[in-house]
C-alpha cells in the first residue's frame, strides 16, 4: 500500500491564508487531494487550485465539519482516506506514518498527541482536561484504550466507509439545524462506529501545531456537549464486541502491536 493509494480529504471554510501551507505539505505522490468547500466567502478554492492544480473541489451539501467529511469521503477513490484539517494544525507530512500502521494490519490509524513522539503546542489546560474526561468516558463505554479521543487526524481503509454510515445526500433542514454527525462531534461518531464494528485501530503519535491564521470555529463547551450526547445516543441499544488489541506506533522504528511483534516500515517509506 503506497501513498499513491491515498485520498486526502480537507474540509475548509474561509481558509485561504492557511490552505497554501497545508497543500504544500501533502506528499506529491498522493493519489487524490479533495478540498471540501463549505461555501467560503474568501478565495480558499482559488488559492487551492493555484497551489495544486490537480485538487478535486467538492461543495458541501449541508454545513459543518461532519457533513464536509461525509462529502469528501464520498468523492474519494483511493484505497486509503486521510482526514486533514485546513488550518495548518496537522502536518500532512506525517501521512506515511499512518499508512505504515495500516500496512502493519490496522483497519484504522488514529492520531494521538499524548503518546511518546506526539505533542501539541496549541492545546490549553482546559481543553486537555475536557479531552481527558471525554476520552475516559469513551473508553469505559466502548471498551477502548485511546489516549486522545478528540484529535481529528485519522487515516483509514476506504473499505471501512460502510461501517461509518455517514450521510452526504440528505438535504439541509429548512431551519438550518445540523443533522446527526454534521458538527465537530464527527470524529467521536466515527470512533464509536469503528469500535462497535470491532475494527483494529492503531494509535499513531502526531504533533499538533497552532492554527496558522484566523480563529477556530470550535466552541469547547458547546461542542463538548455534542460529543457527550453523541456517545450517549450511540451507546443505547448497542453492544460492543470484545476489544481487539490496540496497536501502538512509536515515532521511531517499526510498528509495534500489543504482543510485541515488530513490523518493518514499508520499503521506501519511513515511520518517522
């Protein structure tokens, strides 16, 4: 599985000052780069096309990050899908490390800021506390051992899409309210459905940088409550399968799974 099999999905809303940097860091041999535009009022799309003429631009069917990702996933044609934020906080240059985890046998590679080799120069104490609490509740309810629930850097096999059950086709509501999974709770919804399906997940150390320009649309209190409601609603009436072993991917060396077996990084690629 090479980078030529990867579709990179980037949801963006008014990110013209950031998108140039993000696109420049995507490996040149990526199979497909999809920019999902949320009706930007600036020149996000124009700048993206100038920097990367082969970019595939998709317009959202509704609003919110969740809907943007659903639209991008629907347009993806690669064997692997990578989710990258458009604000410059995640480094697309880390994609080979995530792909290496999939090549080692994982179905889904989840970024973490809180494993050796990861980190963040952006997260506040309040957000860290909230993330730790939400991660603990998630692990208890869905029988996982995640270290970082709310980080949005994820790479997974496209064959996992039926498990996620995301809806890009339903029209937006007349009252403007978001549909289920359309907001920032999307990452949690994805992880819940991955857990319920019993898929094998690898945690991959990743470094989070501060947003380059502009203000985040994330609201800690409001979106934290959406995450809690998502966990509660998805948990009702569902039974989790036995928890598979969680693969740990160190920053240096090969990929290590729970029993200690080591996998070499794919030839020509590195697990940096």
